[in-house]
C-alpha cells in the first residue's frame, strides 16, 4: 500500500487506520479464535501500518495518523458486552496519546476518532431503531459523521493526541432510552 502511495503521490501525508472487527458477547463466551482475530485485526494491523507510516513521515518531517476506535472504551454498556473491543481499541487510544507525544517534534500528529454505532452494512436495517436508542441523540451515526471528524482532525494542525468522540453523546454518560 505504501509503495503504491509513494509511486503515485510521492509521499504519504495521512494514514487512517480503519480496520477493525466487533462482536458483542459476554467475555467468557469469547473463544481463543475470537481473541486471535481481535488481536490480529485491531492491534497487529494498526502496529504494522502505523510503524511504516511513521518511518515515512519522519523522513518527510510531517504527517498525520488517525485511528478509528470505539466509544465503548470510555463508556461501556451492559446491553453491549464488548470487553475484547475495549481491550484492543482502548490500547489504540493509549497508543494514540503515546505516539502523539513521541512524534510531536517530528512534525507528525497522531489522533483517533471514537465512534458510536454507525449505519453500515454491519448492522441490519431492522436493528437500527434499537441501536439508535443507545445514543442520547436518538439516532445512529452516519459514515459521513466519521469522515467529517477525520477531515477535521486532518486539517487541525494544532491538535494531536486527541481521541475525538463521534458518538451522539454516548461517551458523555448514561441515558434512559
């Protein structure tokens, strides 16, 4: 991927780490295969992509990395058991802040977007009303909400180490659906 970007554009300005998996189930119901899938997708993918991007961006003297995490890290819900998502994506939130400090003087910013439940093919239409009720604003997020957040962070040159919640108020606290 990086070779293609360098061949086509001559540089890498922004990396968006968007790969991730999510399965809501009780912690003791996760299998070893579930655990391995979460680690390989949510953590190992981030590690390799971010490490290579940081190498390239360090040579350039500038760049921006945005990682997509989840608001469940900061505001778990008993109705959505997701300890493996919190374990892996919470680690990405921590790495975001650590890398922001480590690479700040290199001209590289590192941020994250922490979504609530977003309307994607991952969620069947019949589940949308119930999923919308989990957000204080009473609706699911749109893909464009996440795109707007990434674009905001990409243009916000004085923002680094930020985990921006785009979750309809979910991370602010509990509400009665």
